[in-house]
C-alpha cells in the first residue's frame, strides 16, 4: 500500500482494488432488484422486488457504467482509451451520490431508518464498497491513442445512438415526478458525464462529430423530435418549451460573451423587445396598436429587426467601453427597458405597453393553416398546444444553432475570437474592433428578438416582470449569462446544456424558492473553483484554465514511459 500525489487516498495493489470494486459493482447492480422501502408514500415505486423503478433505475444505470469502466480497467482498454481509473472513480461517485440521496430522502421523508428495506441497505453498502475500490486503484492515465476510422455509415450510426441516449437521459430528467427523484438524477448525470469525459470517449466522440457534421445535425434533430411523441400530455412538454426558449436566447448571448468576450448584463431586454413587438402586432384585444394579426414569418422578421435596431442603438455609443464599464452600461440598459415598458401606460408616458398590466390574451400562432392552439394528431400521436409549440421552437433553435455554427467558422467568427483573445493584437492585424463588436451585438440581439416573438405567443402575454436582471426563475439576464458560462463559452452544445440545467433546477425544486439565489450563487462558486471552463468547454479554453494540470499530466506520462523503458 502506498500514496499517490494524484490520489491522496492509500493505493492498494491493482488486483486487490479491482476485486473490491468488482464486489461493490455486483452489489450495486443487484440492489435495484430488491425493494428499497415498504410503502408507496415515497415517490418512485420502490416497493417491488424484481422490478426497478424511480431512482433505482438511476442507480442501475450508474452500476452499469461502473461495470463498463471496470471492464476497461481489467481487460478492455478500448472502452477507456485515456485510462480507466478516473472513469471508474467518476462512475462510482455517480452511483454513490444518487443512491445515498435516495436512502437519506427515504429516511427523512418517512421518519426513520426502519423504513429502509434490504435493497436500500445493499445499495448503500455496495456503492461505498465500489467507491473505496475505485479510489484505491492506481492511476493509469495515458495519452489516448488515435481512434481507428470507421466507415461513414458506422460513424453515423454511432452518432445517432449517442444522441438518442442523450435525449433519453434529458427526457428522464424533465419527466421526473418529484424533487427527490430529480435530486437523485442530477449528480448521477453530472458524474456520469465526467466518467465519459475522463475515459477519453468524450474526446473521440467530439472528433467523430467534427468529421460528420451533417450526420450530427440530423441525429440531434431527430433525437429531439422524438421527445413529444413520448409524452401523453403537455405537463412536461411545457417545461421542454421553456428550455428551448432559454437555450435559443443563451446561444444568441454566446455570440456576444463566448465569441467576442463582451460582458452583457442586460441581454434579456432584447428578448423583451421581440416579445413586445410580437404582442403589439398579434391582434390581441389588449394591444394598443390596431395592427394584426400578421403572418408569423413577418412577425418574426419584425421582432428581429426591432431588436437589431435596439442592439445597434445601445451598442454604438457603449461598445468603446471595456470590461466592468461595459457590464455596468448593459446592466443599466436592461433596467431602463423594464422601467420604460412599465411606464408606457398612458399615464406616466405614452399609451403603448399597458404598463405593469402588459399585453395579455395574445392569440396562438397559425402557420400555413396549422393552428398551434388546437390539438392535432401527428403519426397517430395526439399533440396538444405545448407539443405544437415544441416543434416550432425546435425549428427556431435549430436555425440559431446553424447560424451560430456557420458564423463561428467564418471570417467574421475568427475576427471575433481574435478580438476576444487580444484586441490590441487583432487591431494591429487590421481587424476593426468596433465594427465587428457592433455586428456581434446586433446579431445576438436579433436572435433574442426571434425567440421573444415565439415566447410571447407561448406565454400569451408580455409583462415587464418577465424581463428582470435577476429573479427566482429564468429567463433573466443573470441566468442567461450563467447558462453560457456554466455550459461552456464559445461552444454550441455548452449553452444548450447550461440552459436545460438552469431551467430544470428551479422548476423541480420549487420548495427551495426562498433559497434559490443562495444555492445558485453557491453552485457558481463551486463551478468556478473546480471547472471554470464550463461543463462542455472549448478545447483551447480548457487548456488555458488547466495549464498546470496539463503540465503535470505530461510529466507523469514521461515518467511512466521512462520507467517502462528502464
């Protein structure tokens, strides 16, 4: 037994550690097939032997992930090309956290340890044993060898399977019926994702999707289209709709923050600009303009145009500022927008927005005769109002993703990244900083306006309180910025994941409403300490944040090769 600098816990001989981890994995996999409690008062149906349900399924999935990592550590290194030890530790933590969250919740909710059945005790002990074995396993991190190229059809099939599984995981998180189930799901998903990342499979998947962009886009869109067909009512589809709105707006903000490096704290105002524009021309009885209803394509273009003009008007005099000064100005703009629409009530100012009452009773959209407010049957599945809007919002999000990806890879996108990295050097190379920054500001504002036009019809109202800097529920400027930073600045998938996570957490933990901002701040602090590059980081940004760790890993690999040669 000895200690490693990379792992402060005592390190057992490899064979012994694998045996301990194997025993823990077997117990973990067996535990979901036994009852965890005796009463159905605890959500998830955990009372039946031989039939896993609720949080037991999450523990089972984590156990299977640990079994794969264990197989990689024993005989199948192809399953973890960058090393299996760290992957096994992450999988063990996934199993440990989800299991113990459920065990503690049963004890607290039902009033004592007597409410635990043998399956719960077995799961608790098995996950502890698995974690002990994983953390006493010697580190085997290596540089992953290049992956063997597969035929195009095989690579497309792999990408499709990965996206279908990812969509299933997200669907499970959205459709969890209780806070206890979601609280067990969340750490399992986070640690499970880390297990795939540190194993080297994440890097190989990134390379695979980079080589097959068309297949990746088609697979992701197809996986997302499956979601409404799995829902029997609109309860969870409504959550998915709001996630898509949040994600589309976060991607627009990612142009400003992620690609150009401008700190915008009033971005939600552009969402409000699009929403109010759509509301005023919607034909609502509360609209102060005798206009509409206009066709959706015209409403969308109008919302984008008005938001674009607002972005240029605000950006032109302020984008010569930098850092904190720019952040303060954009924060002020966001509050000015909210106060202005609050005062355009005919008393404090002109009659335009009905003041604090807002514009209500916004009618549902109708596109090519398809009324989004009426139920429809598609492929034999009944689609309600929120499922109809889900399809439209999916198309809007796909458009925003396409635009972001194409612009990011263009000459303009490269100029934005150069300005973000070093504006002085970029200017010296002939890049006109102000013009390119104003273009990014206007484009980001127009994309937020597009999302706002759909959001107004989805929520059937546009009121000032929806567009604050910070509130207990998204979308607001603070949550939008957090979605970009936590998800991964400058990437496509990062803000999508960040938006989904930051919308789901408040939606599922309503009983924490008094403490949401405190917990949100705590999560930000923890994230900035342990993963400042975000959940799905840009490769270059990840290397910048972890220069010392990369140097240590390279030195460790050189030492390992020297020992092997000797």
